[in-house]
């Protein structure tokens, strides 16, 4: 009988719980067998008599509480039908509102506002303007990059031309110094030149008896200095003309590059 009770599916318990209950039951049985129930600490409360008035009052309070709970449950059960009717009415009202809102939503979807045509026209125009803006922005970025490249190349060419010009000027200066060195070697001493001039001077102190031809004949160094200065001026003129020509060529090349870059399609790059 005992085994049949525990084997019933309705009262089936886990194995661990069953084993723990079995151990506790054995422990209680052993304690009773050892006469722990005869202890004074257990016998005294059990032997004490309970007052009938107190017991009756406690039982009466319990009965009243149970009766109150029963009445409350009965009232709630009686109000279930009315609550159910109210809920059904509320559900129907919400359903009607939902259907009305659904119909209104369908009408609004099929409705076309008056400003919709203008909105679509402005939207298409905005798309076109945006495409133009994108193309112009790309062209601007490409031209800015091209300008930076051209400025960099022009700067490099200018530095190279300046370096070449310095080399040419230095070379010309060395040639002039090499030409002036033998001329200085051929210049007679100052004292001798003074003696020659003192010997050739004639007339009064103001030089009234000297002509221009005689001055030129008596001063060959002045003619040499004049010829040297004329040669220097000629070389400087040639150098300045070459520099101006190089600058003009660089400007024309830069202009041609800019024109080619403008006519070229930047999207290919």
C-alpha cells in the first residue's frame, strides 16, 4: 500500500526528495524509540490544559475570517458577469475605433495634397542641382590639385633657372677676373706714369695748350677701361634678355597647361 502510494503519478516525487524524507522519518522513529518523548521539556507543554474560553474564541475568530473570505469570493464571482459584459463592450468600442482609423488611413494614403506636384518638381530640381554641384566640386578639387602641381613645378624650374643663372654669372665673373689680371700686370707703375705725364705736359696750369686728341693719345688706360665697361654692359644685356626670354617661356607653358587641364575631363583622372 505504501509503495503503491509513492508510485502513483499524481503523487510522484523526485528520487532525492524521497530519500531525504525517508532518512528524516527513520531519524524521528529512532528518537521516539529512545524515549525522547518522555523528556520533561516535552511532557510539560503537552500536559498543560488549554482554557475552553480561549480555544472557543480562537476557533470563532477563525470561522469569522473564513466566512468573510467566502463572502468576498462570492461577491467577486457574482460581479464576474457584469465585469465580463463591461469588458466585451469596451472591446467592441475599441474594435470600432480601430476599423474607423483603418479606413481613415486608407483614405489618407489615396489622398494627394495640393502641394505634392510642386514638391516633386522642386525635388527633381534639387537632384539636378546636386549633380551639378558634385561635378563642379570635383572640377574645383581637380583644378586646385593641378594648380598646386603647376606651382610646385614652376617653383622647381625657377630654382633651377636661378641656380643656372648663378652659375653663368659666376662663370662670367671668373672670365672677367681672368681678363682683368693680365691687364693689371701690363699697367705701368704709378711713379713712372707720373714722370711720363710730367714730361708730356706743356702749356699753362689749366692745360690750355693740350687738345682732346692729345689727351686720348696720352691716356691709353682710359680707353681700355671704356672698352671693358662696354663689354660688361653687353654681357649684362645679353644675360637679362636671356632671363626675360626664359621667364616668358615658363609663363606660356604654364598658361598652356592650365588651358589643357580646363578642357580635359577631370572624371577620367
